[in-house]
């Protein structure tokens, strides 16, 4: 039995990116490939934050950060990390998370900026609706 005193730091979830409760009762457990994330960009405070856009890596079935320029499967927006997850000490350790794969999202409140919200919306194939996304005007208008 270990009775030593320890200090534990917790991360407070920010769900302000959710535009509705739709889909929050049907999240799916997934495995995150921590080596696909960058500590400074994706988990600077030691936690992968709630609202992080995710894509599924085709070769492994694990999930990494959504990237519209990727060629490994992550170019398709699979959904968003529903609850924050503590990043492990080593990037070789994968962790479990909850995937919100359908619902309404406020893109401007996500913890990272979507490089191309139109592309993200298109790749989500109607499963995710961005409520604050402004449609791009056609060229020459």
C-alpha cells in the first residue's frame, strides 16, 4: 500500500465548441495514436483538449489530428475528441478517447483553427454541421 502524498493536476474541459447536445450521448470509444500529435500544437498543457478535430489513420485504425492535406486517412474529418485526455509521458503509448462523430459544432470555439472549414464540412459528409461556418462565395463574385 502506497500512502505517500502526491499532487495531481487536472484539466478542465471546455465544451463551448458544442452547438447542441445532439450526438453527445452516442460517442464512440477510440484509440488515439499519440505519436501523430505535436505536443506544442495539440497538447501544450499536457492534455489533448476536448474539441480536437480527428481523422482515422487508415493503416492502423487509430486516430490522429485531422489534416486536410494528409494522405493517410486523416484528411477525412472523423469527428471531434469529446472529452480531454491526459497525454502520456511517452508518445509511443496510445490512449483511449471518446469520439463525437455527429452533431453541431461551433468552429470558432474549437481548440485549434480549422485550416479549411469548407473542406472539413465536406469531408464530414453531413455528420457534423458547423453552425458558424460562412459559405465561401463562388469565384468571380
